[in-house]
C-alpha cells in the first residue's frame, strides 16, 4: 500500500485540519460532548477508581502470563468446538481468513467493527481476491462507502457531517437528494444492511474480550450488527489481537462496566454478545493475531500499552486529537494510544506522533485501564531521538540551548541579549516568518533587569 | 526559620522577574529565609521533553548539586517542579542525594498549604479571577483533583485564592483543559497550540474573567501572547503576584 511508504507529518496535517476553523471546532465539540458524557458516568460510580485499579491489575497479570492464558484459551475454545488459528502478522492473518472463506465458497462477508482487521488491511486484501466485504457498523460502513479509513476507533465516522452522509447515501444508496435527517438516513442504511445480512455467506467479527477459562469470546456493539452478521451464515470468523485475553469469566464484569462508560458514556453497550463455540451445525474460527504485540510485550517501557481495551476515551479527551482529526495520525489507531502503538511498528514513519502532544496527561487520567499514556509518549520521544529520527534543526536547537544553559555566565549574557532585542528590535525583524511563536501570539514584554539582577539589588530585610 | 532555596525557572528569571519577587515576598511573609543560588539556569525540561536526554542529563546533575544544601526548594511553577520530582529518576538511578532532594522540592502553593500549613492569605483582590489549572501542576503534582478522576474535590491553589477578600471566580465550561503551550509543542504544532489557547481564552471571556491566573507562567506567556495579539480585555497574573498583593495593571484605554 502506497500510503505506508510516506512519513506521517502530523503538524502539517493538523494545520490543514485547523485551517477550517468552523469544522475543527465542530469536531472538537462533538468529541468533548462524548468526554462530558463519560465524566457523568464515571462520577456516578463511587468505586470508579477502584474499578480502574482492578482492571489494570487484571491486565498486568494477564499480559505477564500471556503465553499460558493463550494456550488455555486455545484448549477451552477447541473443546467448545471452535477452530483456533495463530497468525504472526497481518499477512498471515489475511491469508488464514481468505483460505477459510475460499474453502466455503464465500462471495460476500458481513463484517462488524474490528480495528484488528483495519490494522491488517483485510478489506482490500479480500476484495483483491474477489470477495465482497461489507462493514455493517453504520459508521464503518459510511467510511467504507467513502473509500477512506476510520478516523476514530469507536466512532469511525465522527469526522463526517450528516449533510455529507446524506450526499453520500444519495449517490451510493439512492436516498433523496439533500436529505440530512439522521433517522431517515439510518433507516435507509438499515434497509440496505438487512439485505447484506440476508445475502452474506459468512460473518466476520472482532473480539472485545476472550476468556481463557471458558474459551468464550465477547463482542460488544450498540447496533447488534455483530449478532445479525453471524446469525444466518453458517460461518463465523472472529479476529482478535492476542492482548484481548482476560483470565476468568468473573473478570468480565470489571471491563464491561468500564468499557462503555469510557467509550460513549453509556452504562453498558447495547449488545454484549457471548459466543461459546460455534452455533449448531455452524463453524466458528478464532484467529489470534500477534502483528508486533509480542515485541511490545518484551519492552518494559511500553508493555502497559497492551492493557488497552480500545475504548477511545484517550482520543475523546485529547485536546490535540480533537483539533487535528483522526486522519492526521495516518494510522488505524490514532490519538494518544495510537501515538504509542504505531511508532512501535514503524518509528520512522510515525516519528512525529509522540510530539503531537502537549503532555497534558489527560489521557492518563481518563484511561480505564490506567495506561501511563503521556509518560510513554515522553519515553517514545527519548527513543526517537536516540534512534536519530529527530530533525536536524530540533537536534541543533537543543544542543545549542543545553550548551548555553550549562554555563551560567553565557546564560546571563544570552538572556540580556534576548531581552534587549525584544525591547529594541523593530517588529518587522521580531515577527518574521522565521518566528512561529509570533504568527498568532505576541512575544513576552521583556524587562530591563532579570530576576537575579533585581534579587541581588533588593534591600536586605 | 527554614532555609529555602529559590528555584526560579529560567524564563521567569529572564522575562517575568516580578513573579520571582512576589514568590520571595510570600516566603518571607510566612517566615522563610530565602537564598537564590546564582549558578542555577534551567532544570532541563525543554531538552527532556524533546527526547534529548543526553542534553538534559548534565542540567539535571547541575540542578541537584546546586540545590542539595537547602531545607526546602520552592518553585513558582508546577511544570518545573514536576520535572525535578517525577522525571529526574532516569538521570540518577536511586542516587541518595537526589532521593533526599526530591522529597524537599515543592511548587509554591503546595509548599504554602502542605508544608507551612497556610490556611488563609491576608489581603483583598476584588476581581473576577479565572484560574487556569496548569496540567503538570494538576496531573503530575496533584495540586487539585482533575476532572477525569473520581473522588473528593480539592484544589490547593484555589483554596489560597479563595481566602482573599472580594475575590470571585469565573466558572469555566472546561475546568482543566490544556492551554496548548506544551513547551516546544507551542512552535512545533503551532496551529493546534494556538487553537487550544484561543479556545481557553474564549472560555474565560464567556465566564467573565478579568484576571487570568495560573501556577505556571509558561501557560500564561502563551495565553497572554494570544490575548494581547487579539486585544482581549483580560489581564494575566501569576498566582504568586495575586497572593503577594500586587496591583492589577490597568487595561489599555480602548477597553476602559
């Protein structure tokens, strides 16, 4: 895929997004609204912080014993009649899915939302082999019809306005021109998707939680599309990253209580569907995918990023994400968690992402499984600098600053020159295109004397 | 009388000396003896936050050498305090001198409340004040409860300000959203940084803020830069200046 070759330039993509001020504010408000709903739900549970701590503890334990739990899961799921497959990377995952579909002569698949299949670029792969894939989550379907990737992991079409959906549906589904009523548009989508559910020969779903103890999987949706997609066809393929495991059924309650509250501010997703083995006379295939996860597992600094339950709360709260849009991250998972996971896959391509962050720490405080997101983003900056992936200008600026700051005499002189310049240089010189600070901001009003000079001169008490 | 080493951030030393002087006045008012070690420059945060740990390390070592001798080290910045308290460990790996110093480095309002036990500050400030919670003070030093977390509310800075006669608070729609300064982020991601800052300014305008204050002059430098460019009727003051009883500079004529 050509896009994978280009380096993601977040500041540039973000500046483009911000240039449409009204739209950027609309996007910011839409996601802030979700954050506020999340706050209300969190505040309604006095035990919220205990739940977060418990979830983090369960995840740390699971990730620490991942191999054993994966094997236990495989044994239990197999005993229930499911077929478990192991995929080391995206290519292997895609091939496994294709083989299963081809063996069953499948021409069309109804797929519910799965960020893993997005990560593996499953859709274009299957399409190249003549299999039609329809994303049945409404938001996912909208972005699929537009031929673009999701911009958010929970709200894939959050960047699209209802007028644009109306226009898209008019072109693709033949709805009335100029229609913007969400109810009308949703009904039209629903009608079309029902046909997809009736016609498809297989259903693909993601997995929110896989329970090692029982071998069951749990899929959470608000639209019931996962259930519909796998109810009629005899074939259900569930694709999951290996970090989706939890040890026991009893642990599930902790996560179900946190997931929807964090994601959309609902007490629980409308559908939390449990699949324990295949439907009678059907087949259930579960594909366990690594795709870089075990190398994160081996890293002390980033291991906790595997706790992620993909709730999207860090995106909704991130002041940068809200104002730069998911596509500015150039990856399936955007936002704070994406800025940690993507550099692990390709530090060169994603070197700007850990810097697309003011280090405000809101993501860390909002995360239901207590991933220290902003600390990991800072650690990524260290690793990116160490790998020589910082721009020459940034490196030079930091080296020069450190040289001056290690020498108090030089620092005093530099300060004096800076203050003198700020007071006396003409505006034209101070506010040129070389000064990004001054594009929209005034520089500080420089005093004649520094604090240290005034402190030394002040009358002693 | 505790001997306090004044940790004055480099940009405060150079651009906002009045904030340092207000800090000194407050510490004297509450019975501290202050000393300003002139060898200090910068804690190294800009380098560390860019990932240049090699450049930050010598500055961190200098800092600890310079400040190890004091009973307490007090700083009118949540961000610089957080750098020393939470991000120095990787340069010292359990070093005993640093470990001792770490326990004695405080942001100004937390030092007043937690160490000196100041309950109320004498004085009056008859203005509507917008308190900007700087992120590092809030989420790293825990000077207040952040809006994301659940539990009993507290706010050390507001508690001190509230005791001033006549003060009112502007109530914001987003109580603790980041202003978008973020160090080098302010120039590296200029577009998003300024949009974040302007959104904060507008929140303060709709809430009727007359004086915008914070524990961190860096956030205020960014916000003030936007406010002055746009000619908005808001004055910016560091918390130390308000608590020390400094006067509010009048707004330019066009707002009168």
